C-alpha cells in the first residue's frame, strides 16, 4: 500500500514522468496521457511557486510549498522530463518552459569557476559531480528530441568540465566532491568515488559521441570513459554486485549495495556486448536479491554490508534506473543479442 510521506519532491515527479513517457514511446506501457497531465500539474505547483525564479524543491501533501530551496539535481530532472514529454508531444510550449528553466538555472546556480552550485542558499563550499551528470543527460535528451544546437552547446560545456576538472589527471577517476575551484578536497586515497556513477558517465560519454558525430574529441572521450569503466569494474564490483563506494586509489570504502548501480552496470554491459558472463551474473543477482519473485514486481532499494535490507519501503525514484536498464535488455533482445543468455526484465 502507498506510504504516507511528509513532502512530494520535484525530482521524483520528474523521474516518473520521463520514465512513463519513454515506456509509452517504447510500446511497453502506455501512460503518456497521464504523464503529460502530471507534467502540466507540477508546473503549476512547483515552478516559481513562491514567486521567485526556478522550481521549488518539494510541496506538502495538501499542495503547499514545503521546501522552497532551489536544487540543481531536481532542475536537471525536470529538464529531462520535458525532453521526453516533447518527444511524446512536440509542443512549443514545452521548449519555452525548458528555455526559461535553463536561464533560471544559470541565474540561480552558476559557480565562478565553471559549472553550478548544488543549491541556491546557502551556497555550498563544495561542488558535486552528480547533478552535473544528470544535467548532461537532460541536455543530450533535449538535443536528441529537438535537434536544437543550443542544447548540444550546454552538453559540450559539461563534457569539457568533466574532462578538464572532474576526472583527475593523476588517476583517471571521477570524484564525487570538489572545492569551489574544482580541486579535490582530500589527498589521493581519501576521496569518495561511486562505481555506479563511473558506469553512468561511461554511458553518457557514449551517448554524447553517438549524438555528436562531428565532435573532434571522440578519442579523448573514449579514452576517459574506458578508464572509468575499467576502474569501476576492477575496484567497484565483487561477486557480481556493484558496491556503493571506493576511494580514488581504488581501495574499498563502502561495501553496502543499492539497486541503481546494478542497473547502470547492466546498461553499460548491454551496450558493450563484450562481457556476457558478467552481464548474466549481474542480471541474475538483480532478480535474486533486489527484485525477487515474491515481491511481484516491486524491489528492495538497498542492503547493508551484511546483506540485510536497509529500507522498509519501495522508493518510486528507483524506477527511473530500473527502466533505463530494462529498455536496453529489450533492445538487445529484439536486435538478436539473445545469445547472451540474459534475463529480459
């Protein structure tokens, strides 16, 4: 049964809208009308809901503003939602809201040394790769569905930032946190790295190369993404599970596991088509551990290092990751990759 929550976050709404729009386009589940209706509703409830630029972070169950801060991560996902809504229904109004949101994002979050702060107030002393990764995802999706160069230019800027500042020249690894000048916050060996994000960046670098075939940086991007994949696989995966975190020298940090890194690794392995045995193992682990038959289509989001569930509910936000991998299994199946003996989600 539904779990009562004290607030309704914009990020979760946006992820669900994007996911159901994509499922409708893929022909796996038709919910586009409901998704577009929801998008129109949350625009009224979240965008400039307190009279200031940007989208509020959350509202209460009775639809009042709960948390008025502006969150970069949430802005990335509302842009992503509009991208796939536009794919379902190419409306000029959607593009106008997107352009307004991007302008507000630059106004609210821009950091002095490139990229963006995480929230509008108070401005953090640290910068984070994660919301930038999802901004890149959103801009690539917007460019793919619209063909407008302005979105590719935004993606280009984030690609440059990732190659020049986020990925460390000494180790080739992408860190989670930085100071205001995009320098690492601790000596090598003490900075946090999430293997799941290494796999997500590999995917996005590949998507950028696919969508921007005229780029002169393909070799540089491929070299960087291959290093991320190799490190994530060598240091972040054990017994067919992606661990939550490692240090930037490859040593272990957190051996707990969450559902989303497993889906990101599956998606990359399906794209690469070079590690069928590992793909089979990871996908089987996924169903045995995170989505066993007795849950009837639901999932367990995370486990402790000892293998015990760490949540009692089923976070709706995980569906975005699950479907992202599921559609790649579907594509692999219909294009003749069934010899991999993978499980179709």
